[in-house]
C-alpha cells in the first residue's frame, strides 16, 4: 500500500533582491529611489529544490549557516511565497519558528497568549479552552501577568512553545526550538514532541545538534547553498554532512580556537605566577 504524501516540494526557488549600494539613511534611499539610482544583486536562497515527504516521516534538515534551511521551512509554512515552483501540503501544519516573534512586549504573557494564538490562526474560544493548559505547560506561574518585555529569552520561548503546541498537528515544523530554555524544559518539550510523533505526526526538524536529530528523525535532507545535496536515510545524510569540506574546516577552526585559548590561559597563569614570586 502506497504511503500518503504529506509535503511535496517541486522545483522551488526563492530569490531576494539585495541592495548593491550602501545607503546610509532613509532620505538618501528615497532620493535614489526617485532618481531610479538603486541597483540590486540577485540572491537565490533556494534554487530548484524538489523532494517529497510521506506522512509519518521525521526529516532532519542539515546544512551550514546560510544554506537556506529556515527559508525552506518558511516557504513550506506559507510565510514566504516562492519565486518559482510549488509546495503542496496535506494536513494541519503547526510551525514552531522563531518562538515568541509575534509577541507584543508591552502586553502581559496572558494577553500575548491570545495575540500569538490569533497569529497562529486559533479562535478566542479555542484559546479560552486551552488557556490553563498553556499556562501550566509554560511553568511561568505568576509571571504570566507580567509584561513580556521583562521576560528572558528562555521565558519567551517557553510561552511560545506552550501556545504553539496545544493543538494536535498533522505536520510539525521545528526550527531550533529545542536549543532554548533550561535543560528541564527542553527535556519536557522533547517528551511532548515524542508523544505527538507516536501518533504519526510528520516532522521537519532543523537543528545543529546531531544527537537531537538521531533522537527525533529517521530521514535527512542536506541543503548546501540553497540546493538539495542529499535526501534519504538519516545516517547517510549525517555522514555526508560531517565529511563535507565546510564542516571539516569549521571543526578545524574550532580546534585551532581552543588551542589558542589554552595558550592564552597558560601565558596568563605564568604571568600571574611570576608576579606572585616577585
């Protein structure tokens, strides 16, 4: 029996126009705009991206900074309209992207539950029925009545995750959401995600943590400079990702930085010891 397709991406390209000239202020920008003296460079964040994900698949999206991972997720969610190509989805999508990005800092956490819920398409009646569950899951307690401008980034992430995950999604899209908040809340969030996955939810997961990918995913999609370099078994994708020249160079640079830091610490210790002996 053929599996049902949850997400189908066909020849998708996403182009951005980047200003080729440095414009220091708004006045200069409008003067150049009126004179038609602004030039742009084309930048393709995604180019000819094609793949298909079946219902129940859990796909890790691998790639280096600037590879187009977050752009791809936003195109799939409908936040961005692709310059070319098409995306077809079959099922209710719950995107967990940039948690807390829709909050108004002047409003309290409680007020932002309704605001953020509206952004995600939830009705007031639905939020009313889920309000207590959201507050309980967020573990914010009395802080829920404080303005969000006084929240830490971890507290905003807690509230954002709690609001976005109260529905039962058919397609769950996660962009680095398990890298924020304290250790206990990350474990709690992961258990909640695992529970949703046990019910057959399709998952797209972006993270720089290979360990988290192995806990969640069974397939991998390796993006490089906006194009699909590999799509298939997770371990094959990880092996290709970790053997890639860019990865090896970044790992080499990290080792070099650690050695430099150790040398500096040793020199400082020797200097302090010399001063003490004097």
